[in-house]
C-alpha cells in the first residue's frame, strides 16, 4: 500500500488534452483473440479481443479492442454509467513499441500508469510447422516475464510484429502462448490498408467527467509492485483508493447477491495472473 | 576448418533503400540455403535508418540466399556469397497497393438492419454435411421432416441462392443437396419484400434466407450418395448436381431408395406465390380415404417400408436484372407399405364399443408434374405467370381384419390438374399499389374403392348374393377466379381494398353398388350432382401505428350464390348468402423487448362442395357417410391474446398465447357404430356448438454455436355435442402437451441432442372417460474420435398407455452410426439401425369420443454402409 500511495503522490504528472487528437496512420491491423485465466486458481478461461496496429515506420501499438470503442466515444462525449458494462475490460493496457523500446500504459483504478523499458527477446527458431488460417507457420520459443512462450509466425507476412511485446521474428506472429496456456493469443483477422488511429493514448482510457486525468510515469519495477498491490486490495479499499482525489468521502458499499445475502466487500481479492510473473 | 568457421560466422550487413534512395524501415531480411525455402537460417529487420546486421549467417555453404520483404515493397531475392559483406539493397514499391484482407475477421453473425448474416464455417459443427444442417443451427430456426424451414414458427417465404429464388417453396432439394462446404454465408432477411414494388411502400413480416455460394466453387457442384444394407437387401442412391452461373441456375436431383426415406416431398409444383391466388385455388378433394401406409411420431427410418424413385430438375434463366424464367419437371414413383393394428374404444354414455383393426397395407403413388414461371420484378411493376400440369395416380391395397371379419380393400385415385395463373402489380405514386390476377384451373379426379367381401349390405343397395362392394366416383372441376387489390394511404393510414370473384362448376358422379348387382341402383347409392358457386368477397383492411401500438382492422362483405342439382331425383337448390366478417388485431410494444397483443375475429362460412353432395359414399372399407340435405352455415368467433419477449443479443425468446374459440353450426354430426366395427355417418338438422380453448407457452434460448433449448407447453380443451348410437351426448377432450428439446454443441469432441414430447389427454363422453398418456424421447450423442471420424448413437423411445387397457407399452429403438471423412469430399458411413430389433411401436391418441391405441410394425435390424461424395 505504501508503495502505491507514494507513486501516486510523488510522480510526475503529464497532462493529456482529449480535444486535440493526434492522428497517426497504420498500414497493418491485426486482431488477436486473447484467452486467459484471470485468477491463479481459476479453471475458467476468459476471452478478450486485442488489436495490433503497425505504423508505416515499423512501430506498433497494441491494445484491448474495447479501448478503441472508448476512444471513439470519448472523441464526442463523456462515457456514462450505461456504457460501462460493455466497455470495462480486464486487460486495459497499451503497448507501444519502436525498435527495442517499449512504452507501456495501464490503468489501475482511475489512474493511468506509464513506463518505458528495453526488452530484447532471444528467440529460438524451431523447425516445427503448422497451418494457421491457411498460412504456413513456423515455431519459435522464448522466455519472457517468468514464463516460457511458444510463438507461431509466418514469413509470408512481411512484418516482424506480434501481439503484446512479442516481436522480432522473420514474419508476423499469428499465435503465441505460454507453455502453461495461461495466456494464449490467436490471430482473428488481419488487414492491410490505411488505418487512421488516435495517437493520443490517454483517450483510450475511461475518463472521469470532471477530473482531467494525468498519466503517472514510473519505472517498470515500481509499476509491477503497484499493480500487485492494487490487485490485492479488497473492493472497499479499491473504492477508497479510486476516490482519493474526490472531494466527497466514499460511502460504505452494501452489495447483495441475487439471493439477498450481503456480500463482504472487504474480503481480499483473488490472486490475479499477469503476463509478467513478477513478485 | 577455419574457412568453415568463417562461413558460419559471416556477417552480412547493409542498408535497405527505395528507388529514391530513401531508407526503408521495418523490412524483414532472411537468410536461407535455397531460393524458395522457408527454412530461416538467420534473420534481421531494418532499423529506423534502414540498416540491418546479420551477425552469423549460420550456413556452411559457399553461397546463400537473401530475401527482403516489406508490406509496401516487392519481395527482393538474391544469391550472395557466404562471407562478410556489406550490401545496399534497393526495394521497388508495389505498383498498386490496394487494401487487402489477409485473414478475414470471423464473426459468426453480423447484424445489419434487418439482415442477420451467419458465417457458415463459424456456425457449422464438424458433423454437418448439408447446408440444411447448418441452417438448423441458426437460433430460432426449426426444420420439419419434409424440409420446410421456419423462423420463429413462421415459414420462410423465399430461399435464395446467390440472390435468386430458383426453387420457390420447394427449396428442400437445395438445402438437402448443397454441401455446407460450398456455402460462404447464410443471410436471414427479416421484414423482407421479395417484390421490389413493395420496397419502401409496404411493411413486410416475411422472412427469407439467402445462401451465398463460395466464390471459388466449381460451376457444377453438388453431392452424390449411396448406401447398401443387409440382411434385408436395401440401398440408397442420390445425386444432386447443381449448376450456378450468374445468369443461369439449375438443380437436378435423382434419388432412389428402399431404406425408409420417403421422396414425396422431393419436387413439387412451381407456384404463383401470391396469397390472393391461393385463396382462389381449388384444392384436391379426395373423398375416399387413401390407403394408409403411414406410421407416426417415430422417425421414418424405423418404420417406412418403401421403394422410392424421384427425378426432378429446376432451371432458372435470368433474362435481365428484373426478368426471370423458371422451369421445372418432377417425376415420382413410390411404393409404401405398413402392417398395423389398433384398438379404438368409442364411448357412448355408459356403453363402450371396441373396434379392433389389423391391417396390412400397400400404396403405389406415381406423380408427374411440369411447370413454367415467368417473373418481371421491377420497382414500379411486378408480373408473374405460372402454368402447371400435374398428373397423379394412386393404387392401394388393404388386407384387414376388422373385429375378426376379414376384408380386402382396393383403392385407386387418378388426378389430372391443369392451371394457369397471372398476377400483376403496379405502383402509382409513392405509396399506392394496384394488384390484380386471374386463375383458370381444370381438374379431373376418379376414385374407386373395392371391398371384398361385400360390406354395408343392410344399407347399400341390398343384394343377397353380393360378393363385394364397389364405390366409384368421378369429379370434374372447373374453377375461374379473379382478384384485384388496391393499397393506398388515407388519413395517415395504410388501406387495402380487395375484391375477389370466383366461379366454380363441379360435376360429381357417384355409384355405390354390390357385386354382382342385380337390382337397379337408385339414389342415394347412385348420384349425378352438379355444383355451381359464385363467390364475391369485398374486403377493406387498414393498419395504423400510434407510438408502440399497432392496429389492424379488416372487414369483408361476402356474397355467395350456390346452385346444386341432383339429377337422379331432379332436386335443385339455389341459395344466396351475404356475410359481414370483421377481424380486429392489436399489438403493443410494451418495452424494447416486450410485445403484446390480441386478435378478435368473427367468420361465417357455408358448406363447400364436399359437405353438400347428396349421394351416400363409402369413404373407407368401414365407413359410409352422407351429407346433410341442407346447406350448412358455420360461424366461428375467436379471441387470441399473446405476450412475448425477445432478446436477440441474448438469443432468448418467450411467447405466451391464449385462444378462445367458438364454432356454431346449423347441423350436428351423427354416427352409428355396429358390433362389427362399421360406422355410418350422417348429419342431423340440429344446431351445434364446439368450444375450443387453449393456452400455450413457448420458450427458446440459444447460446450461439453451443447450446439451443426449446420448451413449449400447451393446454387445450374441446367440447361439443354429438349424436352417437342414437343418443345425444356431450363430448369433452382435454390435453396437456409438453415439448422440450436441448442441443449442446460447442464444436469440441462431442455434441448432444435430446427432445421429448409428453401428452396427457382425457376424453370424456357423458359419464365415461378415458385417460391416455404418451411420452416420447429421442436422444443423439455424437462423438468425434478425431478430425475425420465420428460416432453417433441415437435412441428413440415411447411409452403409451390408456386407461381402457391395463397394459403400458414401452418401445425403444437404438441405432449407431460411424462416419469417416477421408477428405472434405468423400464420406464413408456405416450404420446399425434398430439394434434391439424392436418389432412394433405403440402410440395413443384421444379424439372427440374415442381413444385409440395403435401399433405399427418396424423395419428389422439393418446394417448399412454408404459413401457420400461432394463434387
């Protein structure tokens, strides 16, 4: 908790202006299905769609497809409560990459955190093949974030990109998963053309109606600690954290189950899975 | 050795530029041993300055291949020496870089306005072979055994192939013949207007389906199937070649089998497809009951003893964007047979009469039909002409034991029908449409029933030495009709004014005689009856929407003149009738997903030809009937409310319906049953009322691609007064019916389907009553042993009981199928049907004053192997 609060109060604030949209052009758009186990003890697999844009200069932007919707709504109006149910997503992050430099943004509660990092992936090419969506794919393996990953790429698609931070193979990565299958990205669609996207990354996160959201720039180690801490908070604690900057004091929540039983909102959260297995 | 090390460690570096020497960022540079190999020895990508470095080529060869790829440039490929080198590679920009979909997004369903488009690859399960099986997976779709497709209980109006309606209502040839692999997507058009003249002018509640054939599909494609079975040597052969071009489509179908699949619904006549014209058409009126060779409830494959052959061909020529010509020809030859027995218990106050029937029936049906349709479908004018020639011949034989009396009944029916119908519609202004049409129809029907030994000897033309009884009927019908229909907007409401005029002239000759016939036969056993009817219906109809409220009101003024003459007794009648018939319906959209409404109608009708002809007719080996000597007027009033919930996003639908109906008639049916099981039906001139009420609930829930559930419940009751065996008794029938089905198919290694039908009926006649309960289940489990092989296990089971017998009968049938798809084109199938070799199936049904328990024989255990090939 201490680390979390210290980051909130001591970090540098960068202000984003929602009204000035910085349009950038991508020439490749890929949608990946991400199947993932949200909690460490979960059997159930959740699914979200993630979008990859490759810009003309080879840089990429990778984000949750729902965040594209958030951006398109916030260009014209504030998101209201009725929109939330269809816009809230689990993996609400953006990975922007050029060369080996990664710019990562993720929201925790109502705050957006950002950090930059250099990642060098040491891919090992394996002579196994499989067909994905009629593309002949080859296998490659790599270790990243405390997990071993298997990727399938096609040299027929002249791009070295892939989902999340995975890149640097001699063809586009169509499928990548960790060996325990906790996170599994599979290509859903791939288009070549001109795609105008908003380069103002702050607009992809849900904004409060009154507070102009700053982005908190931290280093990766601090961010992973903050994320772990935030996800350990109980529901009550999260609400208090979200309302830290609010003039009004957060009231006590009473949430009842469909059977009428009052739920314990102060119960610790379940342990979340993240791509980076960092304590 | 030093050289080898140097070669493996050779460093290739360089810069990638375009024709203007501008650096190219993000190009992929691959080193391979062979020119066209995709084995990557080493690779790199160009940085923001267009530079790249491959530190180790990892090749021992003297030379290697370097390939450079970039999305916006042509591929570059060159053989280079495997040594340290620095290259400058120039890429050429692709001349025309069009937007390109490299992997199409796979959405199972796309919703655009009233059109729902389903991706076939996404929707279909592994086991699906024909497109019909895939259509059945669309939420809300149900498909009957004859192939009719319903979308939320409403039959679809058109099935298009690439936007063209080749087969009109007879689309089962296509849906059962087109392999699922040939179709790209299935579009469901809700509120669809086939006639372009209606688009923007009229609202439609019709639903249509379009099959979009894959682009790369061969011009001629289709499927061929054959099966052979033992120990009863049986087989099946089907070929459905399909030819689809932009301006010409043709579907032929050659089918033959004796494995229990009827082909009667394969290839029917082309039709005019206009509701006004259907109302003018005179249907076949078989008077003698045809030889029954049908089982019930259970799938045909278990009981249908058949030899069937059907050949059909449908062709469509698209003359222009708005003009189509369609031609079809069908031939059917089918022999069906069944062995059955039944116990029918008639209640008559305190008395109970049992009729037992054991029968062994066979029926041969031959049918030939040829049709031509021409259609002009423009924005302001619509014209359709249909010409049809139809000839059919039925020959049946029944060997019966009726209450221990042995009988043989021979049945023949020949039917020839020629018709021509034209419909024209013309638009005036933005919203007015005038339509009209004319129909000419000639029909000739000959029926013969020959029963040995003689029956009804005490009633029909008494002759002490009779050996057999023979009923001969000959009916010729001429029918001409016209309609006009004018739709317009007035007082902000859509109005339709319609006028129908129809003229019928029927000639009916009948003779019921004993063989040999010594005495001269007289009326009523011989008849020469003429029937003429002039009918005029003037109808005014309007509908209005006010917010969420939709109102429909119609009133029609019906005028009828009926002239009848029985020449044998020189008795002529000429009666005229005038009725005002209102119908009122109201629907209200309570909220987005909730609809409610009701309809009220009052209708009066007079007896038609079949209820008026005067001679006595033997309609089956054990039934003699005679129409009343008066023209009967039947008045029906009904009130039907409903409330429904539909949520297309969650695929959840529920409807609760009620119906209260009352039918009043000027006559009461009277029947008399003798101890030998012979029934005489007459009619008394006494007013009669039938009350018919029901309430039903239907719930449907689907999870796209995984689960589909249906549940329906119906409570219905029926009561009226009957005159049976010389006494008036109030007959009541009440039944509870539950239908449920569940299908689980998530595209993994298994799928499961279950359906159940439960009926609990009570028939009460005076002081006696009989309860009958029938429960039917069917379940299928599919197991996929791998991507190519599939096991299917099926069971159908029924439990039938009625309180008139102590015995409850349970019959269960099992079958197992193995399918091996050796390729996407060839399928091998092996099947074991009726594994337990169950010999009979029992069912029960409660009628007005009788409850029957009937059994029919099943096909013996069969082992079948077969091949299906799509081309």
